[in-house]
């Protein structure tokens, strides 16, 4: 290497060091030895600042990159040679020392707070926590980044509108519901329009059989906000309007049932599309050109110059913006409205006609109040002139303006008062004596399902310049009337304030058709005089919305109101106009997977995953089984889990019908003293029967089961006041079974006692007496283990070798599982315990597959038909888990699933009082059982 190259390298290191040390002080003094460095405001290097002690090597030696005496060297040298002193500096300059420390603190803060180019929350992590392949697991985030609002797009839910006489509507809908499951369509708080309701719908007159699924509904308030409503005002208060929201997989079952009970068989063809006039936008303030500016200032001429648009000249002719005024995903001739000449009811399919967003989290209210602003009033000239927009006509009625002012007052009263824990601590530190009198702790303190109608300005007009995090301001809650706030918390939003123009189809179409494009909004932003200020509100910039409070976790006694938030209902085509402003206030986006996890953390069933007795749930189970089976077969045979050896008959589905039938047979034979015969009868092939099971939803019976199971949390036991609940005995259990039948399933939540993470389709089993004794002696024990089963089909799946074909008797041995070496066909059923501890290998004699079914075998999976699902393992099976994972809300592993009602009562009767509700849980790919507690929440 030449001397020039060495010199260039030395110069590069010198420049790099000078760049790093440019903020360090220079007016410091060296000791007499002249070999100390000057980093911490100590002695001065030769050649910088004041040279108080001449250096034998001359000035500039400290800037040299070579290891010479008195100069700076890279790294630490032994015994102090190369520039590091052995003695402390004689003195330092305080100002220079503080300046050096300030520079280091600023560099540290810049490194910590600087985010990456990504827009995710993970970009706000410190550098030492960032990874190239960053996981989206929220447990890996700091606490300060977890508490954000989540936005879920619920617009895919189908909305069905019913209009007609109120008495006829209630009479028809009463055939689809039952009061035993909870409040119905006729609930007083829901009929008034103040609250949103939810109910499980059945086929007409078939309760408790043939359920269709859960729906949410919303009645239009009877109190009119403006006089002479065209759909209600002229016909009186008996004419009602109802919206029913259902999952799209349920629509094909729900809509025909509604048409049948309402007798709406006459289809109404949709009207022909009409070309609506495109209104001219309202004049907006513009920036006047400077003096002496000619036409070329507005539009540059010549090649190579870009055309500049000015609001003073008309826009160039071009294709008009696309306007969506109907159900754009179906044919224009497909009917979406049906009516009945007998009952006077009209059914309309409003699918894709509205947008519905769900905000979840402690900051959901703060985000909502910062994003939305009540609509501004029209001035006098705007009211007097005829306008194609709906808002000027709406403002002409004083009753409408009075109602709008009241709704805006309630919305402003709520603004800023929903605080998170961080702001509550700050509030207490501020010295105020009674924080409870001035603020509300969470969104859940608003009554569940409260509805507030509102008209807001276009949120794009108040879009911030950059993304920020919405926070609650304590000072906004100081001047609110405490009496009005307390009344709002106790009684909810008054009925008149739940009215909204969103109910009118004509208003929705007008708002959708006259929506400003993003290009027009950008032009308004470009013409504003002060950048960053609020844009002027045009006449078409008012949007009617509905705010519906979501109660979060409403069942059980633990984690009350967890996951509360708000639903935002908008007209069609306004989704992105509200989506972007919500994201700019710190909202995180959640999809179907987050919706499933949210339901799991709340401990509530999710449709259609947890509704196997509904047609949509049965179809979902079939599709899920096909998808999981295809994924299993795509893996190499050596990488697959052998579920036969793990004792799992159905790892990709849950045979509920076979489970309830086997438990009915067990209890029936056991009651007659034939327990051994019951097991012997199940030691045969079981054909898949027709589905006739149902999930128990009778609240009175569920309360009894909940009290008998003694619901507990993951860390402590909480006894519930039994009240009028009878004591569990055989007579009470028999009466409960006779009332609901033996083919019923019970929805339960399982909390693991110790460590563990439950998975989908995990087995829920009955613990034996030895297992209960073990958990009494060792409360923290992991649990028993399932013995390894033998795969009798493995030899049939693998292709035999050529030399085995020449040996006589090879095919005979392969066709008989009992003749395979090492295979135990199982003990005699007459000598084994049928329920408490059946032999794990006893199921080997249940199936003797012939050579004809060899081609359909899959390595590691049981072929159809399945043997007994209850007595296949060493522990009797009670049910299966539909979804499970580690719960962040409970801090332990939790699972949701279904158990056989007959099996649950049979188990509870045989368990001691101090251990009732204790079961075993085992994942499909594991042999380890873990103890879990049953919790039935009502």
C-alpha cells in the first residue's frame, strides 16, 4: 500500500473523528505531562484552544491518527501509552463540561426518538429493540405503545331494513326469538330507539332448535326531529323503521325467514338509474395573483412547463367522478325490496349501502371527539337560496336546528372527559381534591348500546398536517355541568337525541352523490391563506352519522366492560374520508384476525366460529376442515404430526353430534346398571348421524350451571352468591336434562390453572380420582400425560418393499392390525373400567380397515368413520376447544369451547364441592394434560 493511500485513510479517520467531536469543548487545559485527552472538559489538547503548555511534538499532534505521544489514538492502549493519562485533570471549566454533557444528551435523545421510515407503531421503538423481521406481537411492545385505539371495518356486515306498522313488525319478529335467551326485539329500551340490542334468531317457531345466528338491531326513534317526516310523520307514530345487522354468511338464511314471517313475497323492481345533475361547488377564497401578473402566471405556456390550475378559472372538461347510488355488486335488475299487501311491511336489503367502523380501546373516545366536529350552521343567504344539497333545506326548520344544537351539546359534553390511566395519574398530581366529580374514567360508564345522532363536517377539512396521537385534555372537563353529566351516565342519551338524518334514504343518496373528491379538497387546502388552518366548509361538506356505544365484555363478573368503544355509522362512499383522519389521530387498523382475538379476550362467542348448531357455523366448520386438511397434506410426511399416536381422532373438526349421542348412551346405560354394556356398544363403528344438537342459551339454566361450576379467574377463586339456585343433586340434574334434552351443548370459558397455551380443537376431558388427588397434593403440578398410542394404519400407508412381497403371509399380517408385532389389541371390555380409566389402546379393535380403503388413508389421521370419541383416550372426552391462546387480558392461557350438557352434569355430580368445575385440557399435538377451571358466564 502506498504512502498516499495511507495518508488518505488517516485523513478520513481524522474527518470522521472531527465530525463526532465537533460539539466538545476546546477551552480546557492539559496537565503538565501533556499526554491526557480532552474529552470530558478536562485538559486541552495541543493545537486546540489555548496552548498553555507547549508540547514537544508541536501543534496539531492531537489531531493525528497515528499512535504517537500526546496524540489521539483509536481505542484504549495498555498502561496508558497512546494518549490516556494516569492522573486526574487538575481542573475543568464548568460551562464547557456542561456543554459537552448537553451535546451527549441531545445525541442520545435523537437516537431514541428518531423513528424509521415505516408508518407502523414499531417504528417508534428504540434502536436496541428494533429488528429487521419485527413481530406484530403486542407483548413485545412497551406499555406506552400498546394503549391505542383499534379500528375495525364492520362494513361487510349486511343490513336489512324493515318498515311498517309497529304492531305488525313486533308480531312477526316475535316468532324468531324467545324471551328465555334474553331481551328480544320488543325490549322497552330498544324499541324506543335509545339503545342498540342483540339477540339470537331462530327459524319461525322452532326454538330451541334450528338457530340462525346472532344479530344486532336498531329501532328508529319515534320522536321526530323535524316536522313532517315523509316516512313517519304523515303516518303517525305507529309506523316504525328497523335495521337488522347480520354476518354475511347468515344473510342467505335470515332474509328468506324474514320474508316468510312478514309475508313479503312481492318483489319491487329497482327504479331505473337517473342522471342526477352535478352541482357546482361553493365559491371558496382564493389567493389573488400579484400585481402585474398576466395570463402566463396562471397557465405557463411553452414546452417543458407544467400547467398550473387556478380556482379563478373553470376546470377543464373531463370525465365526471364516479357516483355510486345503488348496490353496485349485483345486477341492476335484481330486486332488493319486497313488500306485503297484507301486513304493510316493506323489507329492503341495505347491504353495502352504509359504512360501519368500530373503535375499540381506552383512547377510542378521544380519537372520535378529535376527528368529528358538529356541523356548522348555514348563514342566512344560504338558507334563502335554493340548493341541491340537503343541509340548507334541513336548516330552514327551527326544530331541526334546535335538535342539532342539543346533539352537539351532548357530544361536546363528552369531549375530553374519558381519560386513560396516564391522564388520571396526571390529574391526581395536579392537586385537585375530587377527580371523580370532574371526569369519567372510561367509555364503559356510558350506558351500553347508547345511540347518539349527529351531523358533522367533512373530517378531511380538519385533517392534521402529520400523524399524531389523540389524548384527553383534563381541562376540557372542568367547565361541564356535573348534574347533566351525572344524568347522562345514569339515564343515557335522551330519546330525541338518537334521531339522525342517516335513516332517510334520500339524504343518504344526496350526501353520497354530492361528496367532494379528494382533488377538490386538495384545491381548497392549496388556496387557504394560512397553511395548516381549517378549511372553509362548503354546503356539501355535512355528513349525518350515528354513534353507537359498544359495551365490551357484558357477561360474567370479571373484567367488566373490557374492550368498550364506539361504532360509527356513515353513508356509502364516505369510508375513506373518515378512515384517513382516524388513522392520523393514532388509530391502529384491525381485521378479521384481530376481531377474533378481541372476542376471545372478552370471552364471548364469535360468529360463525363458535356457532356449530347454526347453518353458517356448520358450513364454516366444513370449509375450515378442508383448509386445514389441505395444509396438513402439503407438508412432507416426515414433518407432519401423527395425530393417531397422540390419541386425537379429529384434529381438524369437532364431531359434536357423535359426542352428545355417546354421552346420552353412557348416562342411559349407567342409570340402568349397564355401564359395561354401554362401552361395549360403543366399541363398534359409529356412523355420522344427522345434525340435531343445539347450544343451550336459556339464561336461567345457564345461571344454575354457572353457580354449580363456581366460576373462577385464573389466579383466585370468586364465589358467587347462590341466591335461589338449588343445590346440585341427581334429581335437579335429571330435571334440567329433561327440560333441554340430552343433545345440548354448553358454551364455556376455560382458564388454565398453571402454565400452558391452549390451541384450537384441543380436547376437554374428565379428570380421574387420581388426578384430583394429585392436584390437591401439588396445586402447581402440570398434570398427567396421555400414553403414546399405536398407529395401526402406518404400514398400510407406506408402500411395502419388494423383498416383502416374496415372503408368504406378509399381506395377511398387514391386513390384520392385531397380527402386527408390537400391537396390543386392547383388554377385554368386560374387565376394564368404562368411564374413569379406559385403556388408551382399546380403540385399536374398533376399526379393522380393509384393503379397499387403503388408498384414502392419510399418514397420521384416522379414516372415516371414527370410533368412539369419548372413550378413545385414557381420559373421557367432554368436548373441544373452538379457539384458545394466551390471553393478554387475563394473563394466562384461556380457551373457549363447548361441552356436552349431559357429560358436564355427569362430571359435576362426581366431583367434590371444593373441586367442582375442574377439567383437563390437552392440545391435539401434545400428550400433556393440563388442569383448567370451567367458567360459564351469563
